[in-house]
């Protein structure tokens, strides 16, 4: 990876996204509204929620019937049993449970709180509670958006879906790439020389995560309403890799 000065710009006045909306068209309109003419190697970073909303990943909690297991875990964790039922349905296993905290391995392999299911920054029509699931396949979502944007502008863009993750041993949340297309999400530097000519032995760079974290600073985390960010200035010559490559295989996980 190399870079000129890197700029990150939130697309102006991005509208609230509804199920079935054409995200590519909304992004194109947002770029024009922000006076950005995209170039090859620019990166478009989207908040997970706008992708999930466009893909209609809402669940009405009135339609959820908690299982016995969900009710038991909900009592232990102090959570709504309907939310726990959704979490279990989106997960492979429960990793950690304590009061107020339910850490799971999501069906896509992420180890995260509540399977990424959230009720913040979404509309609850007529006072009926809804929850929003993660996109069905974030890497595929990125690939579709990249193809549409590339065709619209005749260039070679990259696309990243960003979500907020907590981390073991660290307070606070930071941006993490759930999906990526057109960029080496993980960059292998093993064998590359350091400043003194010594070969790197284990170094791999989570490029897509670093992009997501940078974009999070511009997006904000609460009511900022800036879910799409344009990034310019990065250059790379490694082949594209999906965000799924960032997942550590369970057999290499020393803490589970």
C-alpha cells in the first residue's frame, strides 16, 4: 500500500434509506451533490445499517416467538427474549454470556456482540419494535455495488461496508469492515523487508478494517446522519481480497 494525502468526505444530505432502495443510485446522487467526481482507486465506505435497510433486513419483534433456550439466556443476560431468539438464529454458537452481554459467533464467522442485531437509528413505525439484522452476504453486497458504480462512472472503485465492533482488552468501539470489494482487505507482508532489510515473518495488514475505522471518524456513531464516505489517496498493487479473509480461523483462535 502507498498513499498520497488521504481525504475522507461524507456525502452530503444522504437520505434515509428504505427497503428496496437502489443504493448505487443514491450514492451516485450523493457524489454529485457533494461535487465529487470519482476516480479509479477511490473507496466508497457505507455504514452497515444503510445496506441492511436497503436489503430489507428488518424483523418485527411481534413476529418472533422465543424458544426455551432464548428465554433462559435472556433471563441470564437481562435481555429481551425475542432479541435473544434473533441472535441465536443468526449465530453458530454462544461464545460468552454475562449480565447485559451476549457474545456470539455470527453465522458469517464474526465474533461479536448480539450477532450485530440492533434497534438504534431505525424507525419503529406505530410504536412497534423492530430489529435490523446484518446484510445476508456483505462481500456480495459490496461486489454488486462496485459493479454498478464502476459501470456508471467507467472506473475501478473499491467498496467497503463498515460496522462498529468492540474488541477484547480494549474499551470503546471502532469501525471494522464487514464486506469489501475491489481492494486487498487483508495485505500479506510476510517476506517483505523492513527498514533494515530484515524479512517480515508474521505481518499482515487489515487494510479494509483500517479504512473502515478512518471512515467511522467522519460518519459518527449516533445521530450524525452521514452513512456514506468517499475516500481518496490510497494506492495498491496487491490483488483484491474480500473481507471474509480477515476472519481468523477458529483453530487459530487462542481465546476460544
